[in-house]
C-alpha cells in the first residue's frame, strides 16, 4: 500500500549495535573467503504509536506497537552504496497488516540509514481524496531499475477487509523522498468475494522507466499483472495472466526478468508462485510459474517446478504454530543469475524429512523456466531441526546465496523458542553448500507478534547484493521485550 509523502526524514544512526566480531564463513575452497559483517540496527521507534486503531474486525485484535515485520531490500544498480529497505510497522495480531509501511535508505553502504514515511494508509496521511484511506497496510516490496528509479509497492485494506487495493510509489533520489502513490487496483467487496493480496514489484534491470507489479486476486486467486513504462507515473490495468485456468489458485507471485538476448529483443519474464488445483493440500500443491517471451504481452500456461509441497511449521516444544510463509504451502523466492540467466527458486518443504519438519529446498532452470532440476536441500541443519522463510539471490560471478531461519540452537524449554538466521552459499550452481550463522546469539521467537497463524516475523525477508557480497535484511525479536518485540537488522 503506497501513499508516500515527502516528509522530514529521521536519520537512524546504526552505529548502535555492533554485535561481536566478524563471523567467518569457514575455510572452504569451494566457497572462498566469504565473510558476514557486524549486525546493524535499521529500524527505530514507531512513528505511528499515537495513531488510533479503527480495525473493528476481527475482534478482539492486538496492535503490536513498535513491532516491525516482513522486510525487503534492494541495492541501486547505479550506485552500490545506495540501499533501500522496506518493512511493516506496528503489526496487527488479527486480520493482517500493520499501521503503516516504512522505507529506510542508506547512501553510504549501510553505515547510516534515513527513514521516510511514504503515505501508505491513514496513519501515514493517506486519505479518501488520494485513494489511500486504508486502515491496514501490508506486503511491502521494493525494487530499483537499471536507471536508478526505485519502486515501492504494497497492499492496503479497510478495517473490515471489504476494501483492498494495490499501490506503488517511486523515488528518483535513492529513497529519500517518495512520490504520491498510484492506485493500481482497488476493489470494494462487501461480501468478501474479491480480495487483492501479496503484491510484489520488479523493476526492469535494463529497460528504462519500466517495472512490473504482480499479485493474486480472489475469487480465482489468479495472478494479476500491471506494468509501468513511464517510471511509475501511470500503470496499466491489472490483467489476469491465467484466464484459461478454471481451477488454479496462486499465492506469493514474483516476477523475475531474464537477461536480454544478444539482439536486445523483447524481455523474457517469469512469474513464480505457489499454486494449487482445488486446494492447498499437499497432493494438490505445487511450486510453478508462467512465462512470457514478449515482455509480458502473452503468457504460457502453468509450468510445474515441483509438486506435492508439504509444510509443517510449529514450535517443537509446544506445537504452537509459526507463521513463516509456509502456512500458504511454501511461498517461493526467486533470483536470476545476471550472467548466465539461470533461474533459482527456493521454498520451505518437508520432503527431505518425510514430513516431520521443514527444510529449505532449491531448484534451478537453465532454459528460461521451461524445465527444472530435482529439488535439493540447502540448509545444513542437524537432523530433526526446522528451517523456514528462505530468500535467494545471485552474485554477478554466479555464487548463489540463500538466507533462512533455523531452530538448531533451541532448547527443550517450552517458554522460549531460540531461533537464528543463517546464510548458505554455493559457487557450483547449488551442488555444495556452506553456511554461516548470521545472528551472534539466538533470539526468542515467542516474543514475535502472535497472529492466528502463529508467531510472525514475516512471510519473507530481504536478501540483495552489492555485486561483491550478499546483504541480508531480516527481523529479530528483542527477546522478552513486550514493548518493542521486533526490529529490522542487516549485515553491513
């Protein structure tokens, strides 16, 4: 949900919190001397703490003030020192969404961060007049094109979830200021038959002033696509990418853009998603995609990456559910090797443990998404340990990075759920993996906002690169601090 105002920015000095010395990846000839730097705090106190709640439904609901969740990150291709992160602020306990969406910008490679408040929803200044009078805001996503234009997309919803929308805002100064958002889709559905959910934006890495927003829209849950070719000033009407499919339900759609061919012809796009035919039960559950070889004008039918996606995410001590993106059947993350064009997709899956717990699965395609490799396990967790919420990215030299949470350091104490964040790397296309623990000390996931689907850090986390190294942006809890349950952290 994007209504951005040009507000006074608040500089967050992230020199707060260097947690320990550098964490080395480990001496592996296959990976090289990769390092993970000190952690830095990116988020600050909520600017929406005084915003009144008008949720109305469902009742009762809790507002977790100062709780940040669901971050995403982009690095500017024109300036590797410019990074933009986005996240939800003040997560609601029921019904979804948060008070608002926040952007944070670094112009010095992550040494300092500047916070801005795009006008996403009522708490940030959205009104009926500008089309962003939403009580709930969710699903922040950011992408920066090869021309340096940044696109910030999000979703909005009325308190009772009868009105939902998709919006996008742009920045031409590295994320310091944001345009008035443009409404891409808005529906008023008193009977709840229409719902717009989980928008994601992808800026074209080569074609100037061009970006793509994709989301799922009920009642069919088909993927819908909108494009801009004028730098976000206007967007095309959303259109169904799978109108021929009568029984296809998708969630977690993400557009990936393949590199230009030698003749710089039309772009090849893929929309990766989790989908089901009939229900999201394991036997009907798939990770798949549709593809376009003409820049988004026409699209193929669904192509299956893998089938029978079974996910299990619970606190192993108490059975309390964890909302990790897997409750939707394993939301995918996708990345493209900028050199070879190889596509990589990761998701959470219990296939490697015969259904006892989730691991992180990866599959790749070397032919533009037409065929896919047999899924392999990425995480190096000990037997019986749950891993969840993966993100994938690829360096220009072809090194693949996958970040994820892991419970290997948890103890049998039912009052805590000790959790850590990891980064795995492969320089041989996913055959061998070497991982490092990003979090110097474990955090207690039971401090996270508790939604009807469980403890919530986000359906996704951020992972980008500055051409030399991976840059995770992720949520940790402040263990036991119920007034400031979570914060956004990154590796410098």
